[in-house]
C-alpha cells in the first residue's frame, strides 16, 4: 500500500484536497449516462486531489507519485462519458482546472494549457482575431481542451473537419512522462496519435496547440420533416454540399425532438423528425433553397426574430451529440445511448434498417461527420434501457450489421474503441509510464495483454478501488 | 445593319473606343490556348468598346444597344480560355475594367463591382480582415471577379470548396437585363445558377457578393514521386484528409514538371512526377509525415529558406490549372490541352488507364477537387496537337471511358459544358434578353433549339463577325 501521508508531505506547498466527499466529487465524470458504468463505478474514488498551477508542479507530482507508486489519473473538466477520468485504482486525481493559460493566438493556431475551457478559448480567439476552434464537444461551455484531446473524439465541427484522430486537427502536444525524473516530450504530425484519445494513460498533457478556423455568427437552424428518411437524406445532402459552410448537422427522430428539447418544443411538432444545423450566415439563402427543394419546414432559425415570449433557447450545439442524450435523460431517466458508426457509402440504408428493426426501443439520433474524406454519420441513439444483457444484444445487432459500436458502457480504451490493441499507444506507455501508474485499468493491452476480444466478455479491472 | 454612328452619338459622355486595333485587342481573350478556336476566331472583333464606370452607365449602354439592335459582349479581364468574351457577332464590347469598387468586406462576405481584380480583392480582404476568396483561377493576379462568375468554374480552392456551380460559393448577384428599360434583378440561393457560367448571355452582372474564408500564409509545396500512380494516390489521400487544410493539390507527370516549370526546374528531377500543393502553415508537420509515409520527396517548400541564388519562383497557383498549360505552351507551342472530369470513385483507375492508352501524346495533369461531396479530379492534360480530327478522337476516347470532357476547343456553353440545353439559363435569357443581343452565338439552345448533340458535330455560329 502506498504511503499517502509521505506523498502528501512531499507535495507540501501544492494545492491538495483530501476531504473524502470533495475528493469523490473530483473523482467522477459523466460516466453515469451509462446505467452499466453507473453500477460498476459509482463508488470509485481517488484518495487525494492535487491541483497544479504549472508544468513544474505537474513534474513534481509525477516524480513523487512515481517514487511512492501512487496511481495518477488526470482530470480535465470531467465531462467524459466513458469513465475516462475515473480513478479506478484510487490514488491522485491530477486536477488541471487551474492550468488555464492561453499562451498565444495566431492566424490558424492557439497554444494553451490543458485546463483552458473551450468556450474561454473561443471567446478570446473570436474577440482578438475572429477565430474559433474547429471542433468541440456539446459540453463546449465547461469542457477543457486537454480533456478533449485526451478523452474526446470530435463533435461539433466534425461535419467539416472530421475528428480529432484526423491528422491536422491537433497541431502539437507537450506531455510529461511518469518517471523518476519526468521528461517533457513534444509531439507533432503523426506522433500526436500516441496521446490523442489515450485517456491520459501514457503521459500528462501540459500544453496543447490546436488549429483555429474563422469564427462566424453561426445560425442555429431546425428543419422539420414528415419522414425520418427524408430528414436523414436532407442532412446527408447538405453535408455533401461543399460550398455550404456548416458546423453541425444532426438528425433526431420524432417524437424525441419535441419531447426532449423542452425549450425548443414550441418550434417542433410531435410528429416532426428534425435536422438541427449550425450554418454560416452567408449560406442561409442557399440553405433555405435546399429546405424548399427537400420539402422540409424551416421551423426555427436563430437569425430571425422569434415572435412570442422572448424566452431564450439553448444553442443548437446543446441539442446535439451527448446533449441530446442528456436532454432525454432529464425527461426520462430510463434512457441511455450508444455510439455507432454508420460507414460510408451505405450509411443511410443502414440507418433505415436499424430504425425499422428496433422501433421505439432505439430512437434514431444521427450526427453527420466527415470520415476519411467522405460524409458518413454516427448514431447516438436514445436507447430505452431494460437490462445489461439486452443492451449487449443491441450492440451486437449493430455490429453484425456492419456498424462498429464505440461502446459507452465500457471504461477501457479498447472496448470503447476499436476492440483491439493500439500498438502505438501501448509502446508509448512502455516508454512514458514504466510502472503503469497513469490512469490504471483503462488500457487492456497493458493490464492483460492476453485478453481475448473475440470472447465478447467485458473486461473487468481487478484493481478497482472503491470508496 | 445596326446604326453604330447613331449608337455612338447616344452614348456620348461615356468612355468609347473605336480604333480598330484597340477594339480588336479588347475583343480577344485567351481562346488561343486552343489551336481550333485560334483558327476559327482569330479574326473576330467587336466594333466599339464601351467602358462604363457605374451601373447607370451600364443601363444606358444596354438601353441604347437594345434600341439599335447592337449585340453586347461583356468583358472582364479577358482571361477565359473558351472564347467566353469573344464578340462573335461584333457590336459593343462592354469592358467592365473600370467598375472595380470593393463596397464592403465583412466576416465571410465581400461585395464588389464585377471588374474588381481577384488579387486586389484578396489583398484588401487580407489586410483589413485576414480573409480571402475561397476560389480563384490560376490567373488570380489579372482575372476579374465578374468574369470568374460569368465564365469560370472553379480552380484554386476547389479542393476544399468545390466549384462555383456549388451552392454557397456565390452569395448574391445583381444583374441588369437587356431590354428597352433595363431592370435590376437580384439573385441569391439556387437562382444564382441562372447567371453563373452563362458567359454573360442572359444579363449583365453589376454587383457580386462572394463568400470569404480565412486567409493564411499558404505554404507552396512540391513533392516528387518515382511513379505517376504514387503521385496521384498521394494527392488523392491528402485531399481526403479532412483535418489537413489545403487550397490546391495538382499532379503533373514527368518530364513535364521539370521541362515546363522553368523557374522550379532546379527543384524537380526530370524523372519526377510531382504533386503541387498549397498547405496551411500549421498543417505542414502533418503533411511532412504523410510525405514520408508515402515515400515521396519534399523537393520544395516555400516556408523553408532556399539556398542558392535567391531567384524568386512563381507561386504554386501559377503552376496549376491552365497556368500549367501556359507554361507548357511557352516551351512547346505545339501543346494544347483538354478539360476532363475523372469522376469519383474510380477516378484514379481511369487516370491510370488513360495515361497508359495515350502515352506521351496526352501528358497527365490532374487537379483534385471536391465534387458533389467527394474528392475527384479534373484532368487538364497537355496534349500534343496534330490535327482537329485527332483531338476529337481523343475527346471521344475519354468520353467513352466515362470521363466527361468540358471541351475547351468549342466556344458554346453547351459544347464546353454538359452537351445539353440548360433550361434554367435558357428561360432566364428569354426573360432578360428578348432580342438575343447578349453575347450572341454562345448558347446553342437559343440560336438553334433543334441542334442535335448526339451528331457530335461542332456547332458553328452562322453570324460569326470577322475583322
């Protein structure tokens, strides 16, 4: 058992928190969107929260924890849904919330510390230079850039730019290693993959350089359709319009849009399947023409004054990605979700087939993205949860139909990803974290190299540390 | 016969030019890239050049010409290669060169007069707002925005944004009609197609609103490969990288790149097939990784100081599109070209098959673009011209292989385009130009509605007016 008292003594002068309820608060992310993870991880907690304010502080924490064999789980804003930031083996929560410096904003690039909140980056980039980040999750207002890089995959903006995994969507990273004397490693180009979406298992990100793009006064648009297939076809067609600048295109089936988007409810009929978009203002004439041609109804556009009580509505990006799930959960706690890729080119056919197969049990929610150069879509369907077994069955139906599932009811990189070892990330972990102290339990390839993915068994981390 | 003296008298106070050699100079565009058009159109001339300085001037010219039944051919900078601006029936050349006002530059949009030169628009947009036009031809330094909209199709930037035909790439147009009392018509959304690429046959553009995008210090890059297929595969792969911001991706086969790009010759081996790119500076690390992975050689990048005599080289966009042809023509006057679409998804297979079939007679030059949402490529091959019959044969081989040819050896919209009537543009001409005085001879659908495209006969305008 690690000597936490000795560790604390060594860290004196740093901002520490040991009060169990406060530590537990900082030991949780949004894993609870999954009833499966909720059951498994609800009692997980770290032992100690350390809040560094500089790279030197981080190095000091890592060296001390290395010496005392204490696990370290890095925490951004805790908005992940795969349990990315849950300290499965206890130990130190390295809370990056105070490393928020934005070091420079130049044409096309921002350099900042990992704890910077994405909305803050965008606010400054917009005010100072008319720019904004290419990609952000629906938790734009609260998520940190480092957490996004370490635990995210894409989101709003992916319809234009693809995902974080795509070369060019992260410019440069600085990471610290978990060694007796932590080293700084700079990663650029293809090397970025070593750390992107590795949940902080193989290095602690201390500086992030991200590409910026032009900021616009995005128009939030909701278009209604009588048929789900028409909504999906419209979304796909607009995403394929190379000249129409959009930042977000999502489809939500009836009656979920009406029933769950409470503050937009007055704009959406219960029978309407909707497409939610963010559109550059100068593209609205072109978009309106496409809506007409597709026999859709433009039920809401944020650039046109809305008659009525003047009640404000949330931005379109808070109707999308996992905010769709969140809004559904608030109305109906029995709802959970999945994350599925419908691959190009027969994504719309597969969407229709799955919608037919599952009916009300799995309500269609699609997010259109560029994927390897083509437009495809992710499904984040709203799933009526009955049992873990049934959820696994649903997953398996999607996978059998050729739709890979990034299962958000698993806490490992592999099970939430490609169901195979990522040799590059594993090799980098061997180099940066020889003792395996960074976010233990998340990389099966490290914990159990002989794990058999074809068994379809859930990996259960033996070192799980509960409150 | 029209009474030109009476017309001139009515236009007194406007800037007029009647000297035959000066009129002839303003009656010519870059039609002479085609030996076929050169033979047919070399003697074509207008009778009178009028240079308006305002929309009111334009209206005055159109009203007077309508009254006197004088044809009007609008001229931008005369950089078209399809004879777009050649006054086949003589009459007035409406020279827009002095209507160059840039009225406003806002986030995402510029409003200007049609004679504004694209390089001037970009210079002002960049200096004042860090923006630039999405698309421009390789004649960026000299081409006018109105000419581009009326006679162009895309070019540099199309790898990101598609072509001018794509909704959203032109925001709004103002046109004047050719009637007793010219009317102003404003076009937006899908209506823009009425006038875009109609060669000024159905309205005179007097104001253009174009989308702007973020300007960067684009890095000009040349990558060499041993095999043409490797160069094409690399170009296609980079174009499909959603996160790597590029503005231009072209392929030029060996030994053309070495032999014709004289000021880049020292960077290019005679055996090298090259890919020419414009890349955002912050994407260069990612690009360099892809070059390595593809076993290419980064032979030139403009962001790295070049040892040597410090001689300047032209920008990458002047190695591309029809500047490739121009550079070849300068070295070897027997060269001409074609414009061919290699459609997605088997564009690379078709490129290889055609390169095999023709050998040195048709040297591969590809321009990668987004086309209907996917990456495809145009071919602008360098063709060793022997006879008109052989050129037609080559065209027919491409078309039979499923590669539509936009034949630059024809001066009509239809033959240089989709080989069919464009009913929308024809209907708009009936409305805006009842007497058929705007750029006569260019729209077959107007001149000879019974023309049989399946005959593969060249349309010859009976009213051709020679010097």
